[in-house]
C-alpha cells in the first residue's frame, strides 16, 4: 500500500472502484494510458535530442541503401567544382544515360533533399502530396507477394532564416 499511495500522490494511479467485503474494502486502481514527463526526467535534453535518437536508425538505413544503389548502377564519384558565382560546390556524381535510366526503372530508387522557397499555395500542394503518400501506409506494412519494401522518408518543415544561414550552401538534389 505504501507504493500505491506514492503512485496515487504522483498521479500515476487513480482509484476507480471500491467494493465492500467482509473484513476489508477492496479498491480498484487504473493507470493512465500515458502521461507527460518533463525532459529533465528522460535521457534526452530536449525534443530535438529525442527526435535525433528516433530518426538516427532510419537516416543510416537510407544512406546505406542509397550508397548500395548508386554503387550498383555505376556512381562515379564526387564532383568538386567552382560554380558561376565562385562558390566551391560538392555534388555526388549521378549515373547518366543508360545507367541512370536502368536505376530509375529497375530499382525504383530516388532521393530528393533540398531547401525550397515556397509560397503558401505551393506549400499547401506539397502538404497534400505528403498526405497522399501517408494514405498509402494503410495495409502496406506487411510483406505480400509482389511487394518490395521501400523506405519513404519525407519532411515538409518550415525553416527560419537562421536555419538557412546555418545550412550555408543548399544541398544538391
């Protein structure tokens, strides 16, 4: 009962019923389906640290799978050059011609990451496309004949001017 009283005081249990019995009362308790913990009580310093931990595995999986596909279809290396405005640019050299066509049609792999400056209508259209992708999840988690697993990792997040400055040069697509 000592622990039960501690949990009741902390809000981790709620008494839901009390029934009389010969000799003693029987109490029934339930725990909430979930509760909010402050970050200082978790192993994470803040929400950003938690999201980094939660997405680290998928980020690594994406990088590994992309490298495997590019290597298979003849990725040639890294292009390092000075662009028209004099900035040094670094890009992954993508296969071209038949190798790129084979990669796009046979592997169904593609990736796109960039910082885009969108107006409200364009951002709403991008959000609608994301919702369409999200609706594909229904029934697509389990393996089935004729299905190949794909990692889909997409984000539409509003950036601040400070985020863009921190990024420096925009990433290549």
